[in-house]
């Protein structure tokens, strides 16, 4: 009885399913943190004749980090494979096993950076299609999307194989 009466007198506000007062009519809440700015994606705001130049600039801005991440992944792949092979027969407590985990974490980080670039590319492709971009723009983006997706799939396969080898 004492436990029930202690809960009854609590001034704690429990969660509710009521729409918060700062929500819009769809129930979405806009939260702002002081001193933190979140960059918004830039829309393609150009007359049709200027759109190809905007698309080219955005493609360059997207493909540069993807290329950098893929190159970093490729550079660290062989050393990490060697660490994983050496650590596969080692105990978890060994230094070599920890080094192999760090190598896998580095590879995963580079893989994730390239995935973000693919997401940006997908968003750009959708924007260009909606804005009635040229066939050349759409073809160039589709080719880049396919090439990047194939590279990322191969990276994911390699990561999965090394993780399975290490975490037997």
C-alpha cells in the first residue's frame, strides 16, 4: 500500500500521446537547439538553360568525397585483411585481434562515407528528374549511381567476409 501511495503523490509528468503544442497539424515537431545549425539541402533553383552547370557542380561535389572514401578503403583493405587473417586464430584478448577490429572499423567508416555520397547522389537524381533535367544529366547520374552502388556492394561483401572470419 505504501508503494502505491508513493507513486500516486508523484509530480512526475509521464509520457503522453497528445500532440505537443509546438507540433504542426501533421504532428511533426520542429526542434531547435541553440547554437546548432543544420545545413539544408540546396534545391536546384535555376532556369532550365543553367541547370546543367548546377548539376555538374553538384555531381563534382558528391563524387569527390566518394572517390576519396573509396580510395581510403582500397588503401586499407590489404593491411586489414592481413590483420584479420592473423587474428582469426587468436584469442579476443590479444593485441592482434584488437588491431584487426580497429582496421575493420576504419574500413567501415570509409564505406559509410561513400554510402552518404550515394544517398546524396540519389537525392540529386530525384531532384533533377523532378525538375525535368536533360537526358545527359540523368544518364550521367545513373551511371555514377550504378558504379558507386556496385563498388559499395563489393566493399560490403569484403567487410562481411572479414567480420565473419574474425568473429567465428
